């Protein structure tokens, strides 16, 4: 039999075949990787081109997979299809990746793996396999892949580097997951090739004008040229055959398949509808089901003779549209009987999820037993990280549930899974379904929680705080512990929303209502202490929450799961520790946050964790390490699509005095934060603006930016850094009123603390607002206190301000000592703006400061090469670097070889000698 997709479909495909030949040559001869998306309408020849590629890849290992429409709800089905022959190399992967992939494929039990971790694991697996010989992966009908597989493969495709790997997708319309990958449109055949292909299937002569009409109306589509003339008589061809103009081409082709199927014997039609209902392509399974329906082996021959399908070593339809026609041309009753037969012959122990899905399709109406099975399947999908699959199972379970209360409960569970999978519109529909049923207080509170989650995801929280408060209030009598957690979520969301909160849902209103939270039913844990400390902080005065917040930081992690820690670490480290001026706790928690996100594969959480760690490093003056982290943040954001504002990048640029880059990032952040309702982003962006201009000595601009940052003072904790900038700028520009206001705010924030950080910054700022011996004493106190800490940034600025004050008092020798210390510290850290300010002051005292000579050898490195070189210098292995940067270990080694050549070295041990400590030159 002839099944379309063979050599005939390649007629006139010279350009497309040439492009594929070049792709193979790059993989085999150059040792590079390539990703490519073939796209075009149904039947245009995409599969034939994949076949051509498989046959013309000498020396390559070829792996294939194809999306199946009826299998879209089964998590990682497509990925398993592609990777199953490679699983013997799993042990070569880094442990988190290996364990995540095994869990996704149901080979292990464990916490659901992060979807980006799975993508990284696939990339590593393909790279490992390609070390033996070049690897070509072909994925057909990508539009029908299950969501988990599509995301993982697209992630891997974007991160391919120097591996000898080709990853080629074929799709009618590329999914959003493939956006940005190189594309090759597959058009219809040109007229000459179309005529040759059409003539190959005509059974008799045809009028030239009719031939031209067919070619024009099929637009050179090979499948249409092969299939539409079949079954038409010579008289019909000669009499003016033509395709219906308004009908979509795919619909016309499928209708042609339906006509041909309709001409087959009844038992053959039943067999085809049964085969179409099974996505596995397992002929033994189909024949066992056929036997239950009384369909004999002779039913297959007419389908094969007609060129529609064959049941050999695999069940194969000539085209997905033929499968669709076979399925949909059967009656509803026959389709249900087919699914029931397939459910009966599917092993409930080896493949329970597919069995449950067949049972659901077979059900004529609500069925509680099947709905229960679907719930179990959803649980298994969630355990593998298949959020979209779990949502589909739960959605179907709700549809099969007759009892209104159970139906609402399952709809709520499906809605939660849809939210986690990013299907927000579907989640809203399911919430509406749930609301139509009888709900208890807990369920109504759950609906409010989910609507708050939707608001936070879509608008960064402008509507989230009031919804969270509403949910927390409803949860008080039914789940006090969850109520407390929800109140804390509401405070966190309100801090995040800041100045952009809706009327009545600002941080003070939220904190006031959170005071009504039920008391903890057990010994208070860190989240309980955070809630009580923050409510006291906002309701009773800044210092009132100090004891509880400190205690929460001291016990953070005790009795908490990794998931719970990840949920609250941002609030604990970047918010609570900052409010009580406890740098050591912040430093330790930020390290914990990054390590936990990496160890658990929580890549979605990683940008926030890295941002917190970046600021801890910036305060310590370690701008070199901060450069590495900001590069990693950008990498993970690109890989995961995170929308987090570039806090680390604009803070680093401001401290380095990189005006062009800093202002570009700051302006973009202010605009984006306003659009998304992320008020805290505006505050931090304007703080960076003030920092930048204070460093450059443009105090009027610094004062304006600092005043914008401090315009929202309901949450003083978010102004811990902005207020000192305003004091410095206002003191230098004679803005006495603004300086006095800022001084009062800083006194309130830092005056009650006993940490050297808080008291050191307070003393430095007080000195700016006083004169004479008092100012001298305060400057010396600031230097003494900050000198006991690791906060080199604040210490260097204290030396600078004291030196400037001494110079104005004509104490030149004392000024030179302070200014030289400040200059050396600032220059070493890479704070170019502040260092230049110190240099100018030194010159005014009659002394000079010499700029350090900067190495230029590393300027030849690309940004990625420099990033890899820094990580290698810091002692990370190639697999560890690959995990950080979402590339394979093979690509890391490829770049390191180039780095060694450019830097004139031969080993990793020499990197520390040749890489600069000044991050400005990197």
C-alpha cells in the first residue's frame, strides 16, 4: 500500500531539502547544534521532510516522537516517546535533573519536579547521548504534544549550544512555546511539481484546464493533490471537479477521507474508529479490543487496500486527518463502545491513567466510579509535575460528577491545577462552575484564594490583597492555620503592591485587618512570628515588631518543609531582616534561599532568590560576585519567562556609576512596574536613581529621585535605603525641610535597633545634619560601628562623607586619610561614581589618587564566556556551571576552551590570576 509521506511528497522540495541538508552538515561536520521549526498547513509535506531528514543523516542517531491529539492530556507522553530509548544515560545526569526526569516518567516517586528542571534535564540527556554520535531529534505534530512535553522540549531547543544535536519540530501552527526559534515555512508545491504529483494518481486523462484548477485550488498541497482525486470518476474529473472555495483546505481533505472511509465495509469502519481512539499505536491492544467488539482479522485488509491505514507492527494511518475522519465519522455510540473496549484491555496496573481516560470517553453520562479514577490519575499526574494533565483529569472528573457538592469540589481542584499550569481563562471558567454548586465556607474561601492568585499572577497584586483578606476571614472558623498563612500572604502582597494598592487595601488597612487573625494553635513557628511581628510593626509603630521579627529570623526553617520555606524566604530575608537591620540573618537566609531553590529544582523561584542574594552581596561591596548573579538572573529569566523586575541589574549598574545602563533599566522598570501594579518596584528603582546620582555628585537629581522613592511612606521598611540617600542629597542642596523629614524617618527606623548596621547608618546620616564637634563624633561613631560589620559599601561611604566634611573644615591631612581609604575601598569594589567623587576631593586637598590599571585581556571574552570563566574560577565543575546557566556541560567545555585561548592560559587553575577583580572591566 502507499501511505502519503514517501518520496512522492518530496516532488519539488529542493529548497526545503537543501535547508535540511545544511542542518545535518552543521551537526555532523561542524559539531554544532541546531533547532528548527517546520510549519505549514495540514498535508503540505512536513512529515515527508522529517522522513527525508531521518534518511539523509549519515552517522547520526535519530530519535522520533509525534504529538497525538487524543494523548494531549497525558503528562510527558511525547517526551517519554522521544527519550525512552535514551534512558540508559540517565545516571550520567546531575542528581536533581536525573531524579526530576525519573519522577516525570513515573520511574520514581518524589516531589513534583519543576518544569524548567525537566527541560534542563532533557538538554543534558540529549547532550550526553550526542557524545557518542550526532543526534537528530524529530518531533512531528508539535501542536498536539502534551503541554509538559512541549514546554520541556522547547526549553531544551532554546538552550542548545555546541552539542552535536539537531531538534526539528513540525507543526501546523507553531505553539507559543516555540516562539523565537528559527522557522522554515513549508509552502505548497510549485506548479511543475504539483502537476507531476497529480498525474501520478490520476486514473485517466484529464482536461488541462481542470488540472490547472485543481492545482490552483489545492495551492500545491501534496496531500490534497494525492487524496482528493481518489474515488472520483473520469467523468467527474472531466466535468469540472473543483474544491469548494470557502471550505478550509484541511476540512476538505478530511471530508475526502470521510467519503473513502464511508465506502468501506461496516466492520472495517468499526476497526478504523477503534484504532483511531487508541493513541499508542499498539496493534496487539487494538486487536484485543476488536475481539471484544466481535471484529475479525479480515476487517483490516480493505483499509490497507484503500491506502488509509495499516495494522502491522504498528497501527499507522496515512495522515492524522485520516485518523480524525475515522474517529469522527463513527456514531457517538460506536465511539463510546470503542473506548470501553480499549479500557477493558488496558492494564489497570501498568497504564491506569490511559485506562481511566478511555473509561471517561466511554461514559454515556455522569459516573462516580470513573470520576474517582480520574481523580487518582490527576494525583499521579501532579506527582510527576504534569499540571496541565492533572487539570484535564480533574476537569473531566467534574463533568462526570452528578452530586453538586462533589462536582463543585472537583471543579475547584481542577481550577487550582489550571492556575498552576498557567491556563488562567480555563481556571476562571472552572471557578464559575464551582460557584454554581452548594459550597461550604472552606470552599468559598478557597475560591477567594484562587481569585487572589489569579489577580497576583495577572496584575502583580493590585487586586490580590483584598481578595486574600476576604479569604482569610472566611477561613478563620474552618481552618485557623490556613487563615493565618493567608493573612500573611495578604501582608506580603500589600508590601509588594505598595503605592499602587487599590483604595482601602493598602498595607496599613491590610495590617489592621490582619490583627484579627486567630491565634496560633501550637507553639509559634517562623510564619506565625512573621505575621505577628509585621502586624505589630504596622499597627503599633515601626519598632514594635522588632522582637517578634528577630525571633522569626532566628527560628526560620525549624519544622518547615522545603516548599514552605521557599514560600516565605523572600518575606523573611529581604523584608523582615531588612526592617530590623540584621545583615547577618539576611546574608544567611539569602544563601539558604538560593541553595534551596537550586537543590529542589525550583527554577521558577530562583530569580527572586538570586535577587535577594545579589543585594546582600552589593551591601558587602562584593560587586564581582554580584555581576555573576545578575548574569544568572538574566539567564534564568530568559529560560523561564519570569517577569521579575531587574532589581539586581539596576542596583549593580547604579553602584558602578554606569549611568546609561542604570537609567535605561530604571526607566523601563518604573514603566513596567506601574503597568503591573508592582509599587515596590518603583520605590527601589527610584532609590537606585538616587544612589546613582549621589555617586556622580548630582545632588539635585538625587534629591528628586529620593523624594519620589519616599513619596509612599506607609511602609517605612521599604525606605530603609531610600531615606539615607534623601538625607545626603537634601543636605548638599540646602533642602532643610526634606532633610529634617528624612532624618525623623530614619530615627524611627534605626533608632530603636541595637545593630551596628542600623546605628552606623543613623550616625552617618545624623552627622550630615549637624555641625562642629557633634558631626565629628558622629562620623567617627559611624565608621567604628560599620567597621565591625561586613557592610563595606556603607563603611566606604562613611569614610567618604567624613573626608569631605574634614576637607571643608580645612583639616587637609585628616581629610586625605579618610578620602584615600574611601577611594581605595570604592575603587576596589568597582563603585566608579563614588570613587571618582573621592578622587576629586583628594585632588582638592592637594593629594592624588591613582586609578588601578585595568586588564584588557578579558575584553575579548563574550558575555557568556566571561560568565562561564567566573564560575569556573570560583571552583564550579562543568555540570554545575551548565546547571546554573541552563546549558549542557559539553557547551561549557566548548566555551572554556575558547576562554583559555583568548586569555593565554591552559587550565582552570590559572583563571584566578587572569580574571580581574574589578567588575567594571568584565
